[in-house]
C-alpha cells in the first residue's frame, strides 16, 4: 500500500485542464485512432425510434394522472418538478437490475451523473474543514467538481484488496490535521480509469468503517450493467444496512449520453436517522432548483418510455452493447498479447471483467508529453493515468477505452501503440524516466 499526501483543491486549475486536453487532442488529430474517451458505441443509438416513443410515455402519464393526453403533453413542455418525473420508474429499474431498494421519493433525477456529483459534493461539504476521500487514480469528473468548488481531496493509493486499510490510515491523517472526512467517493464496479472491481468483503469492510464514523459513501456506478464474465458483486447500496451509501446512476452508457439523465438514490434512513435521509434529498433538491431548475422532461420522457416498453428493466437493452464491448475487450487483449509477446516482462495490462477500460503498464514514464507524441507521431490517442492521479504514483500506466472502436481500429491502434513503445525503448533516455 502506498499513501498519497492530502492535496488541497487544485486552485491553479492544473487538474481541470485534463478534460480540455482530451477534447482538444481529439479535435487536433481527427484521423488518429482513439482509445481515449469512454463513449458508448454509437451503433446502438436509436434516437429516431426512441424519440418516437415519447407519446407512449405521455399517454401513460395521462392515465396515471387521470387527465387528457393534451394536458399531459403541456405538462411535459412546462417547467417541471425539480426532483424529476420518472422517479418511480427509476426506483423500479434499480430494484430489478441492481437489487436496490430505494423509495421513489428518495430519488433525485439529475442532469447526468455529473450534476449529482456536483450537488452531493457541494451539499455535503459545506464547511471548510470538510474533506473528500478518494482513491488515486480517480475519475476526473469528481476531482474537477472538488477543484471548482475548492473542496479538499484526501487521496490514497492502494491495491484493490487493501482499500479499507488505506482508508483507515488516510482518515486518521485527515483527523490529525483537525479536518473532517465527510465523504468517500468510489466506483466499485469497473472503475474509471482502472477497470477494477471491489470484492464484497472489501465493500462490507468499507461500509462498516464509514458507518461507524458518519462518513457518507458515494457509490458511482455507470458501468455496472456491463459485466462480461465472473460473478456479480452486490452494489454497496444494496449491502448497506446503516444508511451510509448514496447511489449514483446514469443512462449515459446504457441508453445514450445526450439524454443527460442520471440520478442520486439517497437512503431513507441515513445513519439510522429517519429525518436525515429526507433532509439530504431536500437539500440536494433545493440546490438543484437554483442550478438547473429541473432535468429536461423531454429526455426524462425518453428514458421513461424505454423503461415502460422494457418492463422496467434495462437488461434486454444492454445485452447487444454488452456483447460488443466484451468482443472489443477480447480483441484488444488478443492484439496486446500478440503485439507485446516479446516484451511480456516489461509491458503488462489487466483483464477487466466488464466496463469500458483496461490499463496498460509500460516500462517507462508515460504522461502528457508522451500522449502528445503518440497522437502526433503515431496517430493513436490514449489517456495517461497520471491525468487521473492526485500524486506522482501513476507515471507509467495508460488507460485504453475499447467501447466505441471498430475491430479494425483496435488492430490498427494497438499496432501503432506497439510501434511507439518499441521506438521509445530503443531511444536512449526515453526508457527510464523522461
Ligand atoms: C465514473 C463516472 N462517473 C460519472 C460519469 C458521468 O456520467 P454522465 O454522463 O451521467 O454525467 C462518467 C462518465 O464517463 C464516469 O465514467
């Protein structure tokens, strides 16, 4: 286990640059093979068909509310309820697909999961001593929200099996400085960027520890429905008996990102207190009413219509994409194995059981400069893990996204990476620490 020192909010914006880097580099090298961004596969988008289902949702609404269809259409076009309109359908979907038991009234529909992250961090960390605990490397969307709001992050870096021990150590260090560990952020299923999954034992250990210390766990789960093999691990929300886990979901990966529909599911009894769950959902709702007023009712209606036509579950809808992602992962693994067969002692990678990403470990430093060389000279875009790191511990790893590339591009992109690695190893001064 290696710890990472507490990092004050990156007020200089250095971490905030990363999203721009990704967008800029993709724009600058349109012909390059991109393993850089975790976009869902476009071939499964059926936007014209999905939009055509909105009237079916409106008819359902009219029936529920016992009003005319024209009135239900007008309600949809009007400003809407801040907490959302498809909360009941979401509650049913996560019950069916994730085994999560959360009352519809404890669900806040948000503008993607990103808005939920923002509302939770700013809603829970209101005191300057409040600190957010994160594993490093960490999803940029979360660290960005903390930085934008000058909320302090306490990162720790450790093996997937040693998370609880690393957390205990970090909490002690934070408390010793007179600060308050307020929230632990985790992506327990197919983490972005590492692809890692936390075992049930680790999840239970973390819940017990956080419950005893009144630390809220924010479980972010965009990739959980994309498991290709192995046994499913229950979500932390489903395992939690203390009311310390807030669950965040999104339809960006299961349906499409343009919807901007996500949600936060807040326990009814937070830390065993029947009032606290309501206080938190009301606080998040109040904040949202001054940020985005309400999540687009049109796109909520698309989600609602799909859930209605799928009998409440997304499992049929994701079956096709999941099979494609599994094939892409297998193909990428096969090309890595072939390309780096003679370098197996030096170049390594993980085999994620699901999700959109795998990580490649190189025998030399690979950071922003190397990513630019790869893009410029070799025509392949990848994300260094140093972009997600909160310390210096991620010098040599690279995230490869396999979700939105064709088999031909996987072959071509890995070959390009192979050429880059071989050239780098041949070049004196490149192979250790550039
Ligand atoms: C871990 C994680 N959380 C949240 C999000 C944001 O999702 P949304 O599109 O719902 O804002 C992403 C998107 O890539 C993600 O990887």
